[in-house]
């Protein structure tokens, strides 16, 4: 057969191979068609003014005091209740929509980095009674219960909530009761939700530090905090920074916290909520100014993502220990260290998991007026299987997620195989970047880009989001889910492929097997556990997808996914927080089952969370 130079340059094989070519082209064309082109469609709208190319809409945003302004308002104030009692009402300061979003994102990154690093260092370096229980509790905040967990956080900081009961009534630490709202409420709720992501990345970094490096520093006289500051922390910093940046992107796109705290005007002055409110109100939803705002959000998220990728690549430290795998440094805590662990770290952990506990309590309670829920009932849980509208949204989400997982597996398998096995290909780095970049694209941006794309390409059809009564979001949601959740399965499958030596496939090829036979008969059985683990975890993320679900998915009530029904229950005047909590318990149950099975199958814990 004739050697093809273009095939070798593009696909890394001197001879044309249909399996290899398909492995490159299928994910590339899919990502271009349903990620790049929709964003470009939104780009075309944002840069058009009076029929010409223009920066008008970006200029109007960046010069408007509504979007960027100096600090206005009081960060906190003393408020007198009708009872005569005074409370501290903390809401934050207004800097405009764009700066508010950036400040909230940076604040959440700082808080989650502090919490996640503390928990990770304690778990990686100390062996203490109850450590296994603490290890399990640290995974509780990862259980996603959209909107309801933020609702519980808000209740925790009410005048009669858990925080004031504990620190004002019991411990007498606060001089006054405190109430958080606005931007501060959003920051606290997001920090309590996302800190485990930093914890997982930091923990992996700490246990992978070569102990001989710290021992050498100790031999030179470094001890205690100085050792941590100069050796341990810098070695773990790439992983910590990666987790923090991922949190920053999630904070930027989060809708749950702004929606729950929207009673305060400051919580509404965030980019994600501004775009969401246009969907729910129907006003200005297709405007070029909204497209420009979505592109500004996308630019910020991409810059954060690329910045940390560049930083991590510059700060990777090669650590090699003689004799193979090293044993992490674990010690029994000293007296004062044990006191800090049990009296500071553990109470912080218990407070941080209360939102998930509160979701369960709310689902089984008759009411929740004071500090604790009142009454016990299973009616809300029973409603999941007895109310037709609730049963319908669950089945919708299961169908959307299942269809998305099939696409995700095909995309992940082909993209990971092509980029991992054919490194000389010029398309390999492009494919690898395209399959990773969706993690940095805010969900609300994908929702906006799909709105413009499908409205323009499929007008007056069931795929047209502006056709409110006739719009069927099933295909649009499946496409959005498959793009949004692709990186998680792709990372799991890519890790499995890298663990299988290429010589096994080469041996099969040398013995006469075709490329397809080597792929299906050799490689796929060896990475089956990684494939199943990635599929289950991606399924969980699809089921709890918020941004796309409550925008495009909420246009036609007949096709609601779970999250669209949950936000309706939380915000509607005739809604029920208890029923939303019951749906949250259902999602938590699905997640627990998937996480346990994924850990048992892949023999690893959450290696999919991170940027490195």
C-alpha cells in the first residue's frame, strides 16, 4: 500500500486506516458542530449592529455603570427587628454585574482553597481516631442537590437558624445575631458546595509528594509551618491551584445560589442570573447585548482555564523515589494538633455537611419554621412515584441522560484512543484540547449559544427554542449534556488507555488482526472498568445538570428535566420546598449508588475532578 504523507501528518499513521480516521474525525466534527459553531453563531449576533460588524454591544456593557461601577452600598448594617432585637445584616457591596461575578468567583476560590487545603493536609498527614468517618463525611458535600442545599444554607443563617443558635445562643460568640444575603450569601453557599473539589485535588497532591524532599528539608533545620510554607505547600500548589480554578469556573456559572438569594437585588446582579432571568421572563432573551454578556463570561472562564493549564505545566515537579512507590508521611497528631482537629476542623466539617443533611430532613418533615424541622412524614417521598408530573420529569431526565451517555461513551472512546495512541498526529493536540475545553465553558453560555444556533438553523420546527408551544428540547438537551459532561468520561477512559501498553495492540496487529479487531478485542476489554466508571459518573452529572436544564429545558413544561421542576418548586408561589427536597434525595441516592459502583469498579476515588 502507498504511504500517505497527509495521513501521517494528520492522523499519525503512514497508511490510511478507516478506524483511526474515524476516531479522529467523529469527535472533532461533533465538537465543532455542537460546541464551536453554536458559540460562533452567538459571536456573530454579539458583533453585529445595524447590519455591520461592531463592538457596540460590548462597549455598551463595559461602559455601563450597571455592569461595571465603583463600590456602592453598605457591606453590612445593624437592623432592628419588629421584636426590638438588633441583627447584623450582611449582603456585600455592589460593583456592577461583571465585577460582582468576578469578585464572587475569586472569593469562593479563596475560601474553598483554605478549607480544602486544611482538610486535605489533615487527612494526608495525620492518623487519628475517627479518620475513616471523617473521610466519608468529606464526600457528603459532593452530593449535588440543586437549589435545595442552597435553600438550607440560607435557613442556617436566618435569625433563628443553626448558625445563630450555635454561635449566639449556645456559645455566645456573636455579639448580635447575623443574617447573610446578597453576594455574601452566594459566596458562602458556593464555598460550602465546592470546597471538596479543592480538597480532592489537594489531597492527591499531598500524598504524591516524595517524602524524601521533606526529610531533606528537616535535616537542614526546617520544621513546622516553615516546612509547610517552603516545601510541602509549593509542591502541592499545582494541584491545589487546579482545583481552585475549577471552583472559580463553577462559581462563575452557578445559578442555584443566585436564584435562591434573588430576593436581594445584589444576588440578581451576577452574569449567570442576568442571562437566566432573560430566559424566564422572555424579555430580551435573543438580544445581541445578552449574547455579548455571555461571551464576556465565556472569555473570563476560558482565560482562567488556560491560565491554570499554563501555570500547572510550568510548575510540575518531577518526584522520583528509589525503590518504587513511596509511603506518604503520616503521623499521630500531637496534643495541640489533636485539639485543633477535634475542636476546629471537625466542627467546620460538620457545619459544611449540614446542607445535605438538611435536604434529607426537609424531605421527611412537615414544616421547618425554626432552627429544626418539625413533624415527620413520607408523603413528599411518596409523591415522587404517585404524582404524574413528578414521575414524568424523572423519566425525562433518565431518558435524556441515557441518550447523552451513549454519545459521551462514543466520543470519549474515540477521542481518547486517537489522542493517546497517535501522538505524532497534528490533530491529536487539537482533539485533546477540544475534548477538555467544555469543562471551562459555563453551562449558561452553552444554553445561550444553542438558543441562537437552533433558532437560526431550525426556525419554526420542534428544535426552535423560540417556538414555545412546539419546542421539544429532548435532542437539544442530549447534545448539550454530551458536550458538557464529555471531559469527565474522557479523563477516565484516557487514564485507562494510558495504563494499557501499546505493545499489546501491536502484537495483535502483527499477528494479522485488523485495527478494529485490536481495538474491540484487546483494548476495550482491558479498559472496560474505566469506561463503566466514567459512564456512571457522567450519568450522575447529566441527571443533575442545572444551567441547560432550567433554561432550554424549562421552555416547554411537557419535557421538563428534574432540575427544571426543582427550580419551579423552589421559586413558584404554589411550589413546595419539601417536594423539591424529595427530588434532591432521589438525586443524592442516584449519586451515592453511582459513586460507590464507580469506586468499586475503577478502584480509585474521583480522579476525574481536576484540570491537570
